[in-house]
């Protein structure tokens, strides 16, 4: 039997640094758990633009379509700010999402006990927090037509279109309900049905899918602005939140920061099953390319390492091994190891990116 294939797109900024640590973890699973992957690497984002004049070549796109899973670091940087919109590093990522049809973006916001004091909220409000945001990722205002900037009379007009079809809403709603059944069995759907027709349809379709297929799951609805408010007021009321592309972008950053650990949070973007039964999938940290700290050994590799844990769980059906990796991360934090982003008032000395990676691999060893 051939090994499952992993395409690594480390990208820009701290992407390559954190990916080096993920490689240590991947190698560990090959050596110690008989779980070897066929790993290949390619370019996305600014580095792809530098090499090929485009943030994602057709060849790389084709490789991503073939891979059993794609692992992405981060894209973007100030060097690319003035590029034409169609050539910006972010377009590479958006093309991957769209062409692989990765419609369900899973963004867990989990508060690690050792870091509860790090949140801007009180520790008792965030301690033990564990919510899952399911963000629709391939439609909505990110991709709707018409779009662009054009001239009307004497002035320019910028246009984007929020558009959702029934089937687009239904499939992401199903993803959310399925996940809820494996968690606390609650879904809260967020839109702006009070001002947007797309929100009215969103609410109708989610309600219909719920009644027909998931009546056992508890469903509630909130306007997205009220949802943002409730997320900061009492985040533990939520289990799974399902929402559209733009609201999901905003709410997932908000939820991530609640945990005090933006540098710690992974994500999975999943599409329909491939011929081998695995979903089309891309895994990436929620954080960006952090150009301000690039190349200084300051980056926190945990979000990217936990993204690989999500790959073990959702692409390779190795939930036990994913848990092993998550526990290794928790154990390292409990020991007090902190990368520079996690140093608050305490005045400890930070560990470097590679020291953090090594410590996690040592905990994996200790778990055997
Ligand atoms: C995210 C990012 C992206 C988005 C950018 C980099 C295109 O903010 O993944 O949340 O807006 O979706
Ligand atoms: Mg975002």
C-alpha cells in the first residue's frame, strides 16, 4: 500500500519556520507510529509570485487537487502590498479554497488551561472554553459577482456581492450539525436576517435541514452582531457556530483572541469526499505570516502543529494520534514552555521556535 500524500505549502513570513517544526512531528509519526506520509513541497503566496509571477501556479493547483491533504503555513507580506489585486499572495490561498471547493472551514477556539490568564477576558469566563466555528469558505461576498471598482459619472464605485445558493447553505449546515453530534450537540447559526435577504435564506435553509435531518441537535439563531457581543460576554454558551464567509472571518478572529492564543489555533478546510473516501482538505494555522518577527526564531509553531493534528483526525481517521499530539502540546505548556508571543507580565525567558518543536516531539516520545 502506498503512503498517503501530503502537500506542504509553507508560504511566506513565518510559514517556513513553523513548517520546519511540523516536519519534525510528521517524521516522528513515520518513525515511531508506522504512519509514514509521502510529503512533497511547493510554493504559494508571495514566494510563488517571486518565483513564477503568480501566487499559485496551475501545476501547484493540480498537485493540491491530487494530494490526500494539503498543509499550508501562511501567505502575505508588506513586499506585496502594491501588487495588482489578482496577483496578491492571498489570491493563491483563495484559489485553493475555491477550486478545491473547501466549503467547510473548521476553526476551533479552545482555551488551554495554562494560558487562561493570557486572555483579555477574565480567566473564569474563558477557562475551559471549547467552541468550534464552522465558516462557509467558498462563496458569499468573497466570491460573489458582480465585483470590482468602476466609474459612475465623476466618482469611483466599489462593488462586492453577497450571494448564497440554497445548496451552499445546506452543505455547510450539515457539516455543522454532524460536528455538533460529536461534541455538545448544539449549533448556533449566525447571519443578518434583519437586513440581508441572503441572511433570510440562510436562516430558512438551516432551519429546514435541522427539522428534516438533525432534529436531535439543539439549534439557535443569532444576528451576527449580537453573536459577536455574546461571544465576548459569555463565550461558553456556544458549542458549534455556523456562519457565512465574511462573518466567519470576523467572528473566528474574535473567538481566537478570546482564548489568548491566536498563535495557537489551527484550522481545517474540508470539501466533498474524494474517490478514496477522504475529504478534499487543507489545514492551516489561523494566524498570518507575521512579517515583523520573521526569521528571528520567535514564531510559535503550535498552531501549525495542531493543524497537522486536525489532518490526522479529519483526513486520516487517526483521532487517537491527533489526541496524542494535542496532549503533547498541552504537556509542554503545562511545563511552562512559552514562545515569545506567550510571554506576558511573567518575565520568563521565551523558548525559540525550534526549541518548542523539539519539546513537543520529546513529549510524543514520552507518550509511548
Ligand atoms: C483567514 C484570512 C484570509 C481570509 C485572508 C488571508 C485571505 O483572514 O483565513 O481568515 O480573509 O479568509
Ligand atoms: Mg481572517
